[in-house]
C-alpha cells in the first residue's frame, strides 16, 4: 500500500529489510549496539563485520562508552547492504504501563527521521520497532509509528518512507491503521 503525504510517499511492504534499496534502513537495536536477534541480527549478518566495528566505534566516540538510550538514534554506513546507511535506534521494552513507552517509541521514529534528514537521505525503510523481542503491541505500535512519520513529513519531505513488515499479519495491522489515519 502507498499513500502521499505532502509530496512524500509512505509505503507499506511485506519483506526483509536487509534487501531494501532505500538510502537508509533503520535497525531495531539494543543499547549495546553489539547486535542481537531479530532484525538486528539479520542486519548485522547481511552488512558484514564492518558494521559491528562501526557500532563499537560509535559507542566509543559518540557515546563515551555508554549504551545508546532508548528512543535515541545513531548512524553508520551500511557496508555490504544495498542501503548506504543504517540508522540504529533502541525501542522500549513493553512492560504494559503505556504512556512512557509510547513516547519512547515515537522518539525512535522521530529521531531516526531527523538523523536521516541531517544526512540528506531521501528514502528510508523502517522495521516494526519494538514489536518482536520487546513485545510492544503491534496495533498500538503501528499507530505511533505512522502518526510520527506523518507528522514529520508535514515539515520535511522524503522521497519515500517505507515500513517493511515481516509478516502478512503485521502488514494488515499497519494497513488498517494507515487507512484509518488517511480517512480522517
Ligand atoms: N526484516 C524486517 N523485519 C524483520 C526482520 C527482517 N529481516 N527480522 C525480524 N523482523 P525484533 P525489537 C521483524 O525482535 O522488538 C534484538 O535482539 C520482527 O518480526 O527484531 O525492537 C535486538 O538486539 C518484528 O516484527 O526487535 C534487541 O535486543 C520486528 O522486526 C531486541 O531484539 C522487530 O522485532 C529488540 O527487540
């Protein structure tokens, strides 16, 4: 599904984000930036070991050895990936007490988009941040993701913003949310 927001295209797709040919892809990382399972593991495997070295360098040089806080984002190159850049962000672990986690998830999308804009990226692909290992409910997450993206696109154009969903089920949830938002 595709829709236009003020000159930018938002696209929902089912697929593997490591295959995306957008200028940047977003990684649902953890604070260590040292890789993990899920989409993080897939991105590190596909990008090659230079990505881990670059992440260690970011930890050292930009974060003073500390972990990347939840909701914030950093950028590296994509190495063996088709995408030029990987933007790493850390989603909130869902503990079921809502509002704080919702704000943090919105921060992930906003900070990743801002970093992409700073690097003159014109196309960017997101996975469904925090809805795997971190257990954020997909329906709630889809609304936060799409609302934050749409709000950002009102002030800053991208050629394409793609949500790359990993299952038909997730795609349907995001599609319903997007349809409801554009009908308003
Ligand atoms: N392409 C697109 N989406 C994918 C892919 C892929 N190749 N692989 C998985 N997904 P998760 P989180 C989907 O668990 O919840 C890691 O260990 C997946 O089906 O990857 O933010 C990190 O190191 C789900 O819909 O990320 C952290 O420790 C979505 O990506 C922790 O998991 C996010 O699931 C982060 O957990």
